[in-house]
C-alpha cells in the first residue's frame, strides 16, 4: 500500500474513532444510562454531568496506564528476575558491585551540577542582554536554534569540532585547528593563560559571592523562610561551593600545567575533561530553552520596583541581582529542574560521541549497554529503576510548585 494512502487511512480512522467514541459514549450516557426525562430527570442530569468528564479522560488514562504505568511495573518486576527466575535484589547487588555503574553515577552527578547551572546561567545572561539591544530578536533566534536540532545531530556537529587527525594531516576539527595556531609565545600566554585565568577567577568570585548571599540570612540569624526555602538555600550553596572547588582546580591547572603546543589533542579521550566537552553540547542546546522562559519572566518584572531601585541609587548590577533575580526565582527553579530531568535521561550525546568510553559513561547509556548489548534484562531493568527513582522527586517537586502557583 502506498505510504501516503496508509497515513491518510490512519488519520481518518484515528480522528473518526475519537469522534465516534465521544459521540456514542455521550449518547449512551444521556439516552440510556441517565436519561433526562421522567421524575428523576434532574438527578439523572446531575449524575450525567458528573460522569461526563471521565468519558473524556478515559482514553488518556488507558493510554497512560498502558504505555507509562504498565512499563514501570514490568520493569520493576524484571529487575527482580534473572533468566526467568526470581532472584530478589541480586541484580541490584551485582550492579552496585560494578565499577562502571559507579562511574556512571559519578558522571551523572557531575552533569547534574554543571549542565543545569551552566544552561540556566547562560540563558539568564542571554535573556537579560538580548532585551537591551536593537537586534535582540535576531540574537534570540540564533541562540534558540540549537533546540531545533536533535541530540544526535548536535553530537555529530560537535564531534566534528572535536575531531583529531595525525599531526602531518590537515585538521578538520575546529578546536584542533585553533589549538595548533598557538606556539607558546606571548599570544599563547595571553589567550591560554592570562585571559582564561582572569575569567575563571571572576567566575570563582561570583560563585563565592552567591554562596554568601544564600547563607547570609542563616548566618545573621534572620528569618530564612520555610523548610523548603531553607533546604533550597543549603542545596544551592553546596552546588555553588562544588562549582567553586572545580573552578579553583581549573585555576591551578591554568597556572601550572605545561601545555603540549604543536600536538593535536584527542579531546574526547582526555579523562575528566572529556565529560566537560560532552556537557558543552547539552549546555549549547538547553541555553536557548532557558533564555526563552527566563526572558518572558524578566519582562514580567513590575517596572515600579525597578524605578524605585533607580530612585534609591541602585546600579544595573544591583537592579539585576537584587531586584529582578529574586522576583523570577520560581521561574529559575522550574527551568533548573526541567533541565535536570533532561540531564538524568541524557543518552544520545554520550552514545554518539564516546559510547561511554574513556570514563564518560552515564546511567542511561549504562542501561542501554546492559539491555541491548549484554542482553542482561535484570541489571538493565535495575539501572532503569535507579534512573526513575532519581527523576521522580524532581517531577513531584515541579508538579507541587505548579499547583502551588495555580492556587
């Protein structure tokens, strides 16, 4: 059968089936089950109106149960079995004993800290700056464009950027082509040591200031808000401290490491650093998402508060950090947690660029290896349950915040 004709039949049958279901179910409800006639007409009408919303929800609930709830229970059951036999928690025990699992957990935790922080920070910066320039809409379009690219497509693009060829061949990788331009002179010192060092030092100072701003209400003994506000401040301070420690390590490396000038670098096989090169791809993609959401939030900040701050003599930095950011903090949290869920499920980028080699394994790729390469359905399902357990609290938090804002 012609694919176009087949698609047309599917559309007609699908739409016709939905229309037929809603028409016939309402007809049965109003004419047979609770007819609006006789002495109980009023009661029947009320009962029909109570049941009617469930008629509309029923197909969605069946689909969610079949394609979401059932797979969760089936995966949980498979994680307790091996080769068709019930083994209890043996799959989890074996998985916890594998170094590769803990490598994937460690890398996922690193991704969880760096990618949401980087994407949200760059998105917030882009949102603030693009609203202040004449060609801001064009800039927003360019920054948002990576969101239209699939993760695999983005991985192919960045793999070409990181490509490495032997020294006697021309480098097609942009990063190596730039790297080989440096020979260790004054230009290399300025561009590879001094400027990166100053940038990292500025970011380190900004993070330490963020730690102080988050913990200041606690240190001074003032009111820090409710339990969740207190927990958010502590978690935020811990994340900022971790990033500050990472930047301090980078600063020491920039100052003291000997750089191998003239040699092409195999960027994706450099332990520790290759994870950051992979994270750059996801940050590049998610920055556009963060920018769009945060730009809308910034435009919703009341002008009265900004004008009052200007009258009090506040400078642009104080207005941004002390007036605007606190007012859009709920939106920042939503953006952060949404990107966190994406990070927990990251798979395509690692598979396409390193396949989990060179200490870049993550949980989703570990699960794929166990399920479809090793055909170990028990340990693969156990790793899937670990991912679900990590994602669920964040989903619950997002739903709770959404309902709280609606109320």
